[in-house]
C-alpha cells in the first residue's frame, strides 16, 4: 500500500523496523485468508455449512471496516509504536481463540478480533513506514510491505491445506501464533518511538467518509470496491469447487493453491512496469480478464490442467491489482495519510465481506456456477467504473499516471 504524508521523515532509515512490520503484515494476511484453504474441514468440525464457514472472512472484513474508519480518531494522541504493538498482541490472541474454539460462535469471535487488527494495522501502516525511512526511500519501504503481503499470499493457502492434512485445521491456525509473537518482539525492539503528529491529529478531525465528497475519490473507491467484491465472491469458495467439481486430492489441492500464490507473487513484481506503460488501461484490463477466467472455470471446471492454468492467471492478476489501487490512492489523497488509508481499508474490507457473503449465499442456494457467474458480473462492473474513473481523472486533473510510486 502507498501513501504520501507531511510527517517529518527521519535522517536515517530504520530498516529493521520496516522488516519487523513486514513480518507482522505477513502474519496478518496469512491469518486473514487462512480459512480459504481450510473451509471444508473447518465446516465439518464446527458442524456448519461451507457457505456459513466462509462468513468467517465476512465478519473479519466487517470489523475491519469499523476499525479502519475509527482507528485514526481513537488513537490520535497515542504513540504509533504502542498502537502497532497492541494490534500485534490482539492478532496472537485471535489465533489462540480460533485454535481452541469449541463451537462456531467462538470461532467467529476469533475472526472478529483479527478483523479489528486488519482495520487498525493497515490504516496506519503506510503513515508509520513514512516515519521510519527518509522520504526518498519511502517507495522502497512500501514495496517491502507489499512483499510481505505477497509472500503470505503465496504460502498461506497451500501451507494451510498441507498443515491441515497433518495436524488439523486448528493446528494450522495455531502455527501463526508464534509468528505473531515473533513480530511483536521484533517490533518492540526495533521500532523507535513515534509520537502523534499534527498530521495524525488533523486526520482525527477529518472523517474518512468525508473524503468521498470528492467525485474522483467516490468513483475510484467504488471501482476498487467492486473489484474486491468480485474477486472474493469466487476466491473464498475455491476449495469446495476444486474438491467437488474438479475432484482433486489433498496434495493436488495444495499444489493448485501454491500455483495461485506463486503467480500472484510474480504479478506483484511485474505490475509496476505495466502501470508505468498504461496506468488506467492496466487497472481496467485486470478485472475484465478475471471475469473471463470466472466464465472459463464454469465451462471447464472438470478439466484439471485447464483449471490449473486459469487459477495461475487469476493469481497473477488478482494479487497485483491492489498495488495499482494503492498507488492511485497515494496521489489522489496526499494530504491525509491515515484518513485516506483508513477509507481504502474500509472499502476493501467491506467489499471482501460483501463478496464472500453474496458468494456464500449463491453457493448454498443456487450452486457453485451461480457464485462464479456473480463474480464475473461484479468484475465487469468494476472494469466499467474504472474506465469512468479514468475519464473523471482527466477532466479534474486527478492522478497523473506518469508519476508512479511503486518502483
């Protein structure tokens, strides 16, 4: 994620702090999306439907929305280091609650806790990174953050599936607890004190939702939201699709999820060049291609090698797209680092919650084909609104794509 801020940059870079926060990003993203690879055994153990089990992602998204919109205001006077440490402790507690959940209700409490961490940590992480390195090195620090995100995408799904086969889905969740504790210790020892600044106090007095009064922000956020909604309407239910339609074994399932993650990591390495060549055309093409993939999966879901190819392309596109949207946010909202970041997190998480909920309802009541078709429709709408955002930017002198932030 990327943003600009008027905070005073340090003279020397604190790369150890950047890496410590990156480890926290890795654990957070892995915790957020771990249920995707564990949906079937989780639902069986907790005695709920797969669609209902998928709502664990929805509730974490809903709590992330509420937290991201209020975190800047509630923590305006607090040292940013203390706030980050508090969120990291809460992430470890969430992992413990989920691991030992005796029933579905307690499991959902654990997922709600991780949602609070998602909203709070992501909404202020970019602004904190800008206080750890000199201004000219901020893009590099944020690229490292994105690397932690991408690495978690690569590892969490296949590793979760693999660990579930060996030690159960509870053991898979518990493996993230030591990672969270390591991130806590590392941040504690490496992060400098980051006292609240005038920029953060200004953010606290400006509603994140108030930024939507800008028509360019409104259309861009809506396009981004539809993209994530369409992505997670399908992505959340990949495991039951692969098991019940493609009829893959557990080792093959893990391999397919690994392919999806690896191509996603590759996508984050390639997206910068694509954005430089054509910013809005790239953001518009990605959801169109993903919509096509959703349709192809409906038609060829029984053919393993074609499914593997389609999922590889899906990972390449889906994982890289957020880099472009965070670059757009950085240039569109340069004056409010935390408020703008909080708004983006809220939109993304609300969209993830909505997409996974709608996808689950369709999966349970109309079959997997309806879930994939819904995803395709939402992605086409996202592409249409992205094109409208591009025209609006040209009319209003908004983001100029010749000035990329991600390098």
